[in-house]
């Protein structure tokens, strides 16, 4: 399940699950050995544009944020920085441990401390603008749009703050099943709506103004005779197109919905704990056996499957032009042909695992390893 672990009530059950099934424990020492790297003839080149360092991730998952030509990044020890062309425009020390990557727009860069305090920095110069005590653990990158900052707590509450002063605007909460993924999935905030996936396979559209639920979509329905078998949580951040929104669950399905009426366009049985990406032609998803799949985004028909990365703890995919890029547990970046799934290029970004998803950056992308090394790439 890669970077997802399990949150169980009561706590004793969590201990038993982690001890009894190492495949569900991301920090287990007896993980299967990654498959050897496949030989192939490259037909593209991954060119490293620049590299920088921000500090390691520890037990957390830190994703960079890209705004125009700027990359905002943070590390567990408290460093927060804005990079342009590999040069630090500003760098500050939050003087406390952090638990999630930066959320940013052209005005603010927001991080959350391990103690549950959101800190907002001025995007231009790194000066502190405000602090807000959330009173909850936050593992996912904050979402920022306009005057709103939305944080996802590890108990799946959504907490909305004013981007102006950090004051609380609303809280969205729903009942959780006894067993759920402890995941690092964020939310999609666009204009007046928030899209968020939840335990039980639900994708909820929320009014960003007041926090009220607009509609609820069923990506998958839990099934099985035990609570473990019934885990069917939405994995990763939902992805939206002009008229479609797509999501994938663990032990459930991958599905796309028509945003005008909420009807399912298609659904396929599937299991992922890291999530998906999409463009105008394809929906690409990494499954829980580290195979990368491409589906026709309108019909759900299977287009290709690349299973040459078995046991390599493959990240959520990102579509970059004519390629799909993923990271793996040994710090390699793999570029696949978007049309066929064949290996096209490979590069090692660092020694640490590339657990965080690649983020689009200009004509390329940027990755942040668990060792804190940030690398910006372009495909040529």
C-alpha cells in the first residue's frame, strides 16, 4: 500500500494489523525486494534543469508546490523555501517540525506543524503573515485558492481558513468507518467548490463558501466480510477535466463522473493507494502492485499496462506531454510513453525514495525525495 497505513479503532487493532501484515505497514523492515530495473532503449531524455535541498521528510510525505516559475518546498525539520531556477529566493525556518508539504498561490505559502498549527508566509519575501491553531494532525498539502485555505486533518475533517488572517471559516466532517487508510491525500479546491475523497469510497463536492455538501458520488462501495476487506477509501487527490471528475479507491474502483449531473461515465474494478492523473485522452493510475495503467478517459477502455516496476513502491503518475512520469523507492524517475506505456527514459533523482507525486513545472516536472533533494526535470 506504499505510503498508506491503517487507522483503526480501537488502537490495539492497529498494532495487531501492523505487526501481522507488513505489506500494510509502510515502515516494515521485511518489505519484498524491488524488482530489478528493466533494460530498454531510451527514445527520450530526462534532463535535470536544477537541484536543491530542503531537508528530509521523516515519517511524513512532503510534496512541493508549483506556482508559475516558482517551486515552494518544505522539510520535516522546519525549513520552508521558494526556489526559482534552483536558487532560493527566500528560505525561512519555522523553528518547529512540519508534517506536510507547502500549499501555495501567488500570495501565500502555507505549511502545517506537527503540533497542528498552520503557518502562512508571504509568497514574495517569506515574511510570516499569520498562524492558526488547527488542533488536529494534518498530513496533506494545504489547498489555496483566492481567499480560502483548506486543510485536511488526518481524521478526514476539512478545515477552511481565511487566507487573509487565518481565521476559521468552516469545518466539514462526516462519519468514518472503523478501519480506514491513514493517507496523505489532499483536496482539490477550484473556485467555489472543494472536491475531496473519503473513506468508504465517497467523493464529495463541497461548497467552498459555507462548507456544505453539494453532492456525493460513490466511486466504490465497501464489500467483504471483514473490516479489512471493506476498506475502500478514495486514494490521492481527485482529478478534474472540463466536464469530468475522476477518482480511484483502494480495494474498489477507478471511475469518472459527469460534473453536470453526477452520473458515472464509467467505472472499473481497481485498487490504488496513491492516486491518478488524467488529460484529455487518458486516465493513468498506479495500482497497489506498482503497475501503471492507462484507460480511455471517456469510455474506461483499457489502453495499456506497464508492470515492469513491481515492488518498486511507485508514486502517483503525472502526465507530461507525450509521457507519463513516476518515481520509485530507490529514487529513480521513470518516463513512459503516454500512448503505449513503454519505457522511454530513466534518471536517478537521489538516494531517497520518491514517494511524493511529481508535480508539473513549466514544460517538465519537479520531484521531491524523502531525503529532501528537489530536482526539476525536462523531457527531451
